[in-house]
C-alpha cells in the first residue's frame, strides 16, 4: 500500500506492512521508523500531512523554468568580434539551406538624431501601428493621406532619414550592377516550396527584416523588407519622375527587362490595389503611418527567388515617387492575406503557405520559405483568426502567458476581448495593461539577483549584467485557446537595445484604447513561424535558426 509523508510517496506491500512493521531505528525513505509509527498513530496528523503534501506537490508542479546565455553570447560582447566566418546548416520545416553564420559584425549607430534606441523603437512602432490601423476593410488600399500618429503613445518626432549607406553589412550582397544569382534550394518532392535567406535590415536603417530577390529579365537584385502587414509589393523604378531616395542597389529600370508590362486600367488587379487610371495605365499609391508613401505604375514582371525558381507575371508597384524614411532598402514584399501579396500570388505555383525564421541576432541569417513544406512534429499549431475589420492581417487567440512555470493570474478575456495580431513589422510585443503589469512584476521577482538599470525610454524593466558570467531569465511562453504553446527564445524575453550588457524586458503595456494586442518580431526571433493560409492555421517551431 501507498502512504504520503513529507511530500514523499512510500510504497510497501500490503502483507509486509501488516505483519512486518519496521524495527526501531529502521529508515523508510528519508523518514525513520519512530516518526513513521507516530504518524500512523495519529489520524489528525495523517490528514494534516496529506494536506501539506498536496500543497508541496502543487508547488513542485509549478517549478520555475529558466533560459540562460553566456555574457559572451551578447551582441556587443568582444568575444563575438573578429571571429572567422562559419558555415552552418539550418533546417526548416521541410527544406534545408546552408547559410553563413555571421559573428559580431558591428552594427551602425541607431539614431542619427541623437535619440535613444528605445525612442527609435517607439518611433518605428508608432508609425507601424498607425499604418496597421489605416488598413481596415474600409480604408485598405486607399490613397488618402495618412492619419496622425496613434493617440495612445507619447508624441515623438518622426525618425529622420539617414543619408548614405552604412559601410559594414552583415551579409554579402551582389555588387551594384551585377546580375543577380542566388544559389538554388532544391524543394522537397512533397511540396514545390522555395527557401531564401533573410536577415535583419538594421544595416539598411530599418528595424524590419529583409530578403534579396530579383525583378525582371534578366533579373536585377532588390533587397526588400518582407511584411505580413502589407499586400502590395513595390520597388523604386526609373524614371524617378517624382522622387527616389538613396537605396542599396541600383534603381530598377523596367525598360531593360524583356518581361516587364504595365497593368492596364481594366485589369482586376488594378481594382484590388485601389488603383486609379492614368490614361491606359493603372496607378497605385500606398501611404504609411509615418507619412511616407510610394506611388507609380502597377506592373507585371518576373520575380526571381533563386536561380532556378521564378514567379512570372508577378504584380507589384513600380514606384516613381517614393517619399519618407524607408532607410536604404529597395522596396517591400507584401505577405498579407490580400490577393496582391506574394503569398497569394504564389499560391497556385508553390502552395498557399509560407514561413519565416527571423534570425536571433542582427549578424546572423534566418530564412523565408514561400509555399507549402512538410512540417516536423515539433510544430505547435493554432487557429488563424479572421477579423472582418482587418481582412489582410493574421490574428491568433492568445489566452494566457506562462513565465518561469507560473501562469499569470489574468483572465483569458483580457486577451480575447481585443484579439492578438501576429506581425513581422512591429518590434516589441504590446500586451493589455493588466497582463503586462503581472508579467513585469513576476519578471522582477525572478530577477532580484541582478542589478537594476535605468529604463530605456518605453523599456521600463532593465538590468545591468556587467560582470556576470551568465544570465538566467525566466522562460516565457504564450498559450492559445486551442492548447497550442509558443515558447520564446532568450532574446525574445530580453532585448539588448544598445548592444551592451544592459538588457530590458521586451514587452510594453498597450493603452486601453489600443484595438488589439500585438506579438512583435522580437518575440518571433529564432522560431520558424508557419502561415498555412489554406488550412487557416499558424505554426511555431522554436530554435529553427
């Protein structure tokens, strides 16, 4: 039979227990026989011990879980500078692509206007959220001027456009004027998908992520942001009849492409882009939340993903008037749910799905896969939620957050009443105020051994890890209504904005009038995020890049 004592389970055969009691001084487990006999003699004590054991068992069930890194693994560590280039193999859900592993390549200064990194991130996210909110079912694709910055954030000046190109880049890119050539990634026989490397766009003065693709025949390289919050893709094009900002690669010249064609006014894609007729040619315009914009001719041309995988007749904007702080990227690839996004246009050829893995640091690479791929058993899938007001966006139903084995005492309705957007372009994760407060307080409780540091603007919970050999932080995971769990990487919990030993909790409280929560790209780093549009589900595979 089984008895509980001091949180331990002691098992003895029934016959032995009845006829062969333990002798004096004999030890059973870690309890001596005298204690054992005394406990058996008192029914009240047995009940009390049982209650205590159940309480202790519950505590053990909530055993804290931690993530850790060596200080030498931090972005600004001297151990990550001047190391030799390496090669590593990154396995996606179905493809494998060999990518160079960068190490400690210095990043350009954050902010040309002298503002803090935290303020720079805030400026970006203000613009981003304003852009997202403009793209409702009513205004989506509208060419009306953008609204003022979102009212729930403190006012801040728009980020200034930084002239010039940073001298150091984290990944090798084609020299200007060189025809594009990308190593082919053989797709598995089960699905016609294609995988290309992605990287942080910091070296191009953007906080979003970029890939290099080719436009036209012959293909010319364009390094572009990829964005789950946009449908219309665009690049700068000659002639720049309005304005073209300075970009990384030579500006695309459609007259030199044998497969280029302008989209006529009567084409259904012109209506999808909310285009306007300029003679016989469809003119598109896209405005963004920071006041930037792009406009020009809606066009068709061949999109080259690798040297052997192309998408003929890809619809995109050939931007001839491009205004605002786009950094030095060449344009943007949309991955939203609208019919003009790359994922929608590629669905017939590659499958109605795509995935990406955002690299864990700004000096390494991840990948972007277009098309359906076989999925490993490690993927955790949750439903892709539709919101009629935002038909192009990807929502999930977050219901709880676990930090170090402790589930935040926040009702699920705190999250579900507004919904949660999964977004590749917002930097931080914005939570309902009650959830953020509970998360922050629990995080502080588990980080008492570290020296607090001053807030970095909106990043209000920071620590100075100088002199620490390693950093231990509580693991954080998101749980969704259907039971799926998304476990964050260490650098999805702590962000090191100045690439020093000062790290901050990478979450922010959203104001009450903000319409939805957002899971930003910091939390998605190193995880393959799979958008299975056909099956209307989103999968997470941690530790994929």
